[in-house]
C-alpha cells in the first residue's frame, strides 16, 4: 500500500512538473537532442585524366582513419567536390588535360560514402559541372540509389528527408554556373523559409569565399577571387538564419575559417579540405580538416559541440591529428575575427555558448 502511495505521488509530481514546463513554453521533448556532423570538401580521387590519380586498393582505406567518428552522428554532411562517374562524360574545356582540374570518382566509390555514414551531400561547387550533363545525372542517380540526400544544383536546389522521427531540410549554394547562386538572397530567403515551415531542422551549406592560405580571415565583406564574386559569407550566413536555417556549413576556400553563433544557430564559415586525394594542395593550412560535431535541440538550436582535429598527409585522406593543429587555428581565428561571438572554443575541442554580458 505504501509503495502504491509513493508511486502515485511520483506520478503526480511528474505531471505537475510537466505542466509547469508547458506553461512557460518548454516541452519535455525539447530536452532531446540530435547530433549533426559537418565536414568540408570531399574528392576521393579522380580517374581523369587517368587512373593514376586514384588511391591504392580502390580507395577502401581513405576514410578509415575517421569513419568511426562520422558514423556516430544522427546526420553527417559533406561537400562532394566533383562528380561520381565511371564513364567519360563531357569533360569541361581544358587547354592541357595534365593540368585540368576536373574530378570524377568511379561509381563504386559511393560505397565509401555509405560506409562512412554520410546522410547528405552538397553538389553546389565549381566542380559539379566538370563532366557536363552525364556527370550530373549519374551523380544524382548513384546518390538516389544509395539513399544519400543531396541538393545545390538548379534542378535540385533543396531536399527534405526524415531520420529517426526528425524531418530535415537541406539547401546548398555556390557562385558557380548550374548551381543555386549564393548571391541571390531573395530566392534563398524564399526557399529556406519554405523548408523551415515543413521541417524540424534546416541545414544550409555554401561554397563561397576567397581561396587559399592568404584568405583564412573572415572579412565580413564581399570576397572577390580570380575576378569572381564569391559572396559575403558572414552576411550570407546571417541572412540564411534569419530566413529559418538552423545550421550553416561553409566550404570552398580550401582552408579552415572561424566558427560562430547567431540567434543560437551554429555557423562554420569554412571547413576546409576534408578528404581530397591527389590534385589538391595539402601543404600547411590546406591540409587541416576539422570534423565538427554539433548537439542540437529538436528545433535546431545549438546546445553544445565538439571539434575533432584531423589532417591530411601525403596524397590525402583524413587522419586524427594528436597535435590538434586545426583546433589551435580555429581558436586563434575566432579570437581575431569574431571576438564578439557567443561561441567559446575550448582547448579540449569543446564548443559551448557563453553570455558576453
């Protein structure tokens, strides 16, 4: 009898707590979180102009140094730098094929993405059209068959997908032909708002900003590189969040940049070269590659996170960096470029919100 009375009291107490939380607009399930991982550019080797640019053993070990981390997230994102195509396709115009940076991974390489746990990929970058319509169509076919979501081309600007009861929306941008343009804010706002109205969490990625080790710092201005308008990453990220985005994953400069919070939403301005075998400059800052792990509330708000420090050596392929060089780089960049940010990057790799006031 006493046990029944105590149990009833516990139930009543729990109900009362739930009613109090509900009265201030906090639902019990708001304490549940999802884990989202983001990485930068991925090009696992190319069979153009010949197979010498493919990794040994058909690339089976190229992600083995970090795939256990990638697989632990609810959602894992990356930027697909190039196309998936075993056939010839329609290669872009090149003066000298030996120096033509056109990337296509064999069809079988999709297995590496699946095994590593990738759920969604951006196709919005300057290599998505390297092999014309055949390259784009085959890439989309392979990804559809594998169950990996994608977006970023004019013909597929957005996508939605569901996992473990949570609905995700995704949209990707770049300044390049055939992709959703990073500077078309009106279109971006409209599409992101549409995703926000239909999804629990909206992820936006962009391939933008000037390239190279000389451009690690965030300018907060429009960035021009080789005569091309590469957008204003700082302004773009805030515009996207104002429109309804919950996470912003930037890439394109081939180096790591600062990280930020805006309205409780996470921003990575550039995640660098993550897994880029051959044909990429991986010296110095170009070889550093963070894996960003985020814990988000079910409404997309940032709760905490972690940076896993990785690097690429030799021809490429990410491995854990015990010296945590990329973490030290991000801490320094945040102190210089975003001293006003509410995001604190700890020396242990932790990402936490802190109140500057």
